[in-house]
């Protein structure tokens, strides 16, 4: 199963808004269609968004038409969602490849760069899975709580946080996973449970508000979540509710671990991260059904910021950062340059 697959002239994507009821692929033939799919969460998860955006730019590149369609596609895609750094990073890489391409080779150069990004994310997923599984196994972790969705629907390969759990499962070292519903759009209930079921991993679904009590009551050995952006300080932006899980993990004195694929070294701290505020109807309604009074005032931040001090380890494709801080992140980036 692939969340995204590219064929000449089109990007095919599982419509994640329809899961788990229906497994339907969207045929996306230009950057506008890709941007719309990202905006309405048919394509979601920071690494997957980046790969899709790269392909979106490539879809609007045609030899002979010059750079303007490519620049326009890049500008459109950058606005699709504001928080995930992978989107802008991937778009800028593909645009740079187009700008550097010889005349008549623009389309091939953009597609090659988009494919390179996709391949790199698959390799990163594999590396994160191994590094994270090693780290958790050494800590004696066999029961894990996870939040939102971080598997193949969020990133190429096995995902980010779920790649770690998948690798533990392959090694026979994972007993059980608690998955939060992840309100308001239920990515945990709809998507993570779908992935865990396909993988044959023992799991239970919980409401978001049960998580802190179960963590502090000893139901799990660690909390493992993904993220959409890591600042140079080590602060992370992830699905709203993550900060509460980190605080509960600290109170319970268990590891809070964040596998991730991209560090935004240009973002000094979490205070600089733009937190997306989404449509109030996502809170007022569940799967289209009104759950409160019409017009009820709503706050709907899609993410919250967890400070580095609450994070036990960042798991990257280049190794594990523990403890987490600006100095440790700078060292990793410099060693990888």
C-alpha cells in the first residue's frame, strides 16, 4: 500500500478524508489539485505533504514553457498549509532544480528532484525506525501511547513515529499500542487504527482525554509521537494535544520520544512557528453531523508547541538526539552537513 504514487502526468493519492470507510485514490494532474488535496487533508502528514508538493511543482513543469508556470506552482503550493516545514522545503528544492536546468530539460529536472525527495524520505523512515527501536528497546519500552497519525499515510515508507513501532513489532519487542482518537478530525481513530490493524499490531483506541490518566496510571512505558516542525531549539510543533501528553509523560517519569525527518534550523524556537487555525466546522461537526449549537464560537488550532525540555529524545535518520537542546541539534546538523 502506498499513500502516494506517481505515474507520468499524474500523482495518485489515497483520499485520507474517506478512510477507513473507503479506500479511494485521487488522480491529481496539476499543482492546483495537489494544493487542494493538501489543504483539505486528503494528503496529510509533514513528510508526505512535502513529497506531494514536490510532485505538484513537477506536474506544472513542461519543457518549452519556461520557469513561470513552475514559479506559479511553487507559490500556490507554499500556501496550502503553513505549519509543516517539509512543504516549503520540498517546493524550494524542486524550484531550484528547475532554475538550474538547461533549456529544454526543465520538466525532467523537476521530476527527478521530486523523485529524489520521495526516495530520501523512504530511506529516512527506515533509518528512524531502526534508531528509534534501538533506543526504546534499550529503555525497556514494550507498551507505547501514540497520537494522531504517523505511519505510511503520513510519510513514505513506514512513516515516522509508527516506523519505530513497526520495527519494534518486527523484532517481537512491542506488546501493545494505545492510540488516541485525535480530535477533531479523528486521525488516530480513522487512520492510525487502520494502519495498526493492517500491520497486525495489538492496539486499543482511547479518547484524547483518557490519555493523561492512563499514562500516569502506568498503562504505557513511553509516549512516541511525530511532529510537523522542529525548531533549532528543539521545540516541536505537532498535532494539538501533544503538549498535554508530554506533560503527562514527565509527571509519570516515562520517555517522551519524537521521531522526525526535518529540522528547521532557520526557526530559532517554537515561538516562531505559525500554528494553523482551521475551520470551526471541524469542531462543531463530526463526520458532517452537527454536535453542538449552530454558530457556537470555536478555537481550532491544528497544532501545539512542545518545548524541548519536555522531550526525552528526538529520533532522526542521522541518529538519536538525547538530551534535546539547541547545542545538540546544532552538533547533529553540522556533523551531517
